[in-house]
């Protein structure tokens, strides 16, 4: 049972992380509508980020409790020493730890200054990419059709929004508000 919880927790965390990144990109594109004003998008963005953390903890806790391939707390905190696919598990550990650091930077945003916070916030793309690669390389469901579809949906969503953000003339300063 714990292995199923670990897998479901990891995949759910990836989906939630993707939603969080996509909402952040939508905010950077100044997306809004009467049904979804900016403050609502910001609130859902924050909540999705928090839920991502909850499911990462669930993923790790289930791995700690799993009897088939038990992970120690040290395996989950120190990159590269896990017994299962050490390199790819390390990528997940580093991504999770970087996410914790970014959550702390978010928490103390007003003390850190906007410019520093904004620059560190870009590291969320590295967290997301690391989580995707971790799932693709360490995940046991990677080859199943539904998981392939899930990864394609996550990757294409972020790539589409990053492309929209980087497209000439799509920056908020150049184009003003965008409707959702």
C-alpha cells in the first residue's frame, strides 16, 4: 500500500507543481478575467504551492514506511545515497530541498526585497524541470500510457506558457493585461 501512496503522492505533487508554475506564468502574463480576478489567481497559486509541498512530504513519508525498498530519512535528505536509482532520486531530493528554500524566500519576501525575490523565484523552473526528470527517470509508472500522457500534459503546459511569456510583444509591459 505504501508504494502506491508514494507513487500517487509523487505524481500528484508533480501535477500540483505544474499547476503552480502555470499559474505563476499566467500571473506574469497578467492573465485575469471577471470570473478569475488577479487576486484569485494569486490565492490559488499560493494554495497550489502549499499543496505541492504537502504531497512531496506524503511521497517521502510513504517511501520511509515502504517495506519493499525502504528509504531512510538520510536517503531522503542527502542527495545521491538512496538505494534506488541514486542519481535520479538525488535529483528529486535536490528539487524538493530547493523548493523548501524557495518557500522560505517567499515567506520572507518583504525582508529580502522584491528584486532578490524575483530572481530567486525563477529557480522554480529548475525545481519543476528537476521534478519532471526525477519522475521520468525514477518513477516506476513512466512507461505506462497514462503516465506518458500526464508527463506530456505537464511539459506541454509549461512550455506553451513559457513560449507565450517569451514571445516578442507578449511581455506585460508591451501588451498590457491579457484576458483568460
